[in-house]
């Protein structure tokens, strides 16, 4: 098996190549920072449009510099550390949250023509991918880093030495770990159809409308969308920072630039999650090249438009849906999304095996659906039985208490 | 499918008219009977209407009005009656603009203008003295203090609107001129009031 690697790094290293890599790192860093700035503005503007308001409109044209103004303000505010805080961990936590958010974007292919070429572009006489890094384990890096981000949230809540952040952190870690399972299973379905984990290869396998959203049958895409929203702690899954219950959740005790880092990480995660969704399901920069003279523009433009679609959806969700209850959140994650993602994964796997062996797909689907239906019925029965048992138990304990009172 | 109806609602809102007005740049028209900063009115001959009875101070729920009456000097009377308001002060840090003082006033001396944008920056500015509240002796217009933001035309008719709800604005007033003249405006015809079966034109005879 050939390990997918950037042609830039295949040959011997020299200064020019190091500089190109450095340039890519700097460009993606700046791109991410600026897009976060614009994203905060975009969200505030769009949600106020959806609420018949105007939104920020004073700083710069259409208020576009509002985030910059807020950032400068936060930078000059007093940095408080609570007396009961674990000072080292308290200071470490924002970085644990911010750094993974930055790193994930490194594996996203932002451009490159995958239809007529192999997705490489020529820069300064070198062929290279339009992404910072293309590690062979690719998308697993995304899963690993989003697990590290859980530490940032959890340690921030724990180190604050305060009750609301602790509650928020416990909720956050439970929620993020639960939904990561469904997220991982949805991604695993993509591995099956694309046959690789490298983001570059996944995008290459989807070129020319062969998008995974169709080839995996839409369901994993929807699961990824729901689980991704939950993973981001975005409404309607924002129990982590439910203002009405927890003040601000895990970052209640944070102020000044440390708070800004959490805020930055949150919006950056939103952008990277959208970019990952585009990479996995919507073919990344794949799209028709309409004007040959500026061929390099089109993949970047398509990528941008697809990401914008997701970002719009995130804001739209926030404007529309109320926050769900905590038990509903856990029910949705464990009893619906995980079984559904697992079942769909098995179905796609069966179809893949069937295709390899030359079986007819119709009986494979029929048998697969029958097995999955039986599994779902068993699961539903188990859930109902457990619920009934619990009710009986609660009833029984009440009777015991009553008996105790009588005696 | 109720979820998806919700999405349609928020999406439709994108093209609807905004309800927000960017306040300091654009200002809404004020309601006809807005309760703003008070003025003390004068008769057509320039005499003060206030007789220093202190009913406004008595009725004030916020206890923000201070009135001290004094006997009119016989050689140079300030008001047509026996007494006049010698000291008249309103503390705008306490005033809740309930308009009860206007309802209580027997001579329509105190009314509320539509001005609400007066952002004083210290406590002594917050206490308006009689000099500041009294309308100008020549034009009958209220005085503009440096921190007050009057809009165009707002200083006219600062006493006019209150009559519809004042005691003399009852439904039985039709055909009668039941209130006093006004410096700069004369005697105005009664407003319709709230009974609604008479027109303002037939109401009274304009002086």
C-alpha cells in the first residue's frame, strides 16, 4: 500500500521546501484567525436578521470590525483567577482548548483540482497539496484532537474551584464523549466507501460528484451533522454553557484574554467541523471548473461555499431550536444515534463485502435490513424493559419507605 | 414535522423589515401623550399659573417635588391669585413621570413636555429649580438647558395635550371653554377627550 504523502516532501529536503511548508502554516493560521473573526460577526449579524434586529453595525462597515473591537477590549480587561482555583491547570486549560482547534484545520484540503489532476498545485516550481499536512491516519487525527479538546473544557471547569464551571464541565465531558462515538461511527462509514483515512485520498475518491453523502446513503451525513453540533456544544445541544442554569458553564470564572481563547476555540471548532464535514461528505473542493483561465480559483471557491452552507446551518439551528433537556440529550445520543450509526455502518460493510464477492445487492440489503430491524426491536425491547424495571424499583422503594414510617 | 415549520419561520424573518431603530441616529416619533420633563406654564399676560398650593407635591408618589408658597407682593404680583409658588423644585433622580402632579394641579400650572433625553451629569443638575422649569416670559416656550436634547418643534404646545385627561377634560365640557389661557397660544378649544361624541371644532370659542 502506498502511503499518501505530499509530493513536496517525497524528495530530499532543502530550505525552499521548509519555507513553503512554513508559508502554508502561516497562511492557514492567519486564514483561520480572520475567518473566526468574520464568523463571530456573521453569526451575530445573521441571528439578528432572523430576529428582526439589526445587530452590530457601528464598528466598521456593517459592523464587520465588531469582533476586533471586542477582542481588544477583552485583551485589556483584568485577568482574574479565583482564590480556590488550581492556578497551573487554570492557566493551562485555555491552551488545551485552543491548540487542538488550530491543529485540526491542518489536515483539511482547501483547494486543488481533483477532477483533472491529483489535487496538487504548483508553487514556486514544486508540486504540493493545498493543505498543511496529510498524515496517513488523517481523519483519526481529528478524532484524537477533539478528544484532547474535551480535556481543555473538563480541566477548565475543574480547576476553577467553583460549582457552576464544575457542573458545566461534567456535562461537557459526558456530552462530548457520548457523541464522539456516533461521530466516529459516521466517519467509519466514510472509511468503508472511500477505503482510506487520509483526507487527501478521501477527497480524491469523491471527485466528480461521487460524493460520500450519496455513496454512504445520507444517513451517516445526518448523524455526523447532529453529533457534530453536539460535539461543538452548539444550540440546541448547548447544555454545557446553558446560561440560564450554569451562568456560563465551564468558562464562568474565566475573564480577559483567557476567556477570549475559549471563545476563539469554540468558533474555530465550528469552522473546522464544517470543513471536516465538507471534506468527508461533500467532496471537499470538488466542483465544476467554470472558467479555465482561473482554474485554481474554483476549488477554493466551492470549498468556501460548502463551508459557508454549514456555518449558515449552525446559526440557523441556533436561531430556531430551543435547548433540549439533559436526559433527552443522552437518550438521543446513546439510544438513537449510536445504534443507528452502528447499524448503517454494518449495512454499508455488508454491501461492500457483497460487492467484493459478487453477490446481488438486493438480497444483501433485504437480509441486512431484516437483521438490523430485529436488532432495533431487541434494543427497543431492552430499553422498555429497563424503564419498566426502574419504575418498579422506584415504586418498591417508596413502599419500603412507607413501611419504615409505619413501624 | 413542527421542527421544520420553525426553520421556515426563522428563514422568512431574514427578509422581513427590521424592528430595531438605531437610536441616536434615528429617532422614533414620540407618542402624543408622552410623559417627559415638566414645565411650569404662564397666563397670556405673562403671569405665572402656579399658586403654590402644594397639591402636586402632596400627590407625588416619588416625593420628588418641593413647593413653598408665598403671598403675592401687592405692588408686583407674580400670579393672579393671593399666593404664588415661591420655591418650586423637582428632583429628576426621583421623578417617575407618572403625571399625577399634572392631574392634581388646579390651575394647569404644571404639565409635562415630551422631552425625555436630558442626561445631567451631577446631582445638583438633576434638581430643576423654578427658573429652569418656568416657560419663557416672552414666547411661552420652555427653556432649553445645555444637557437637554430637544427635537425640532417639541418646545411648542408643551401644555396642550394634557387637557384631554385633566379634570376639565370630562365629557360634559362640550360647548364650554373650561381652561385658562396660555402665554403664546391664547385660549385653545377643548380637545375631544375620551368620550368621543364631540368634535374639537365645535368645542369652544378661540380667543
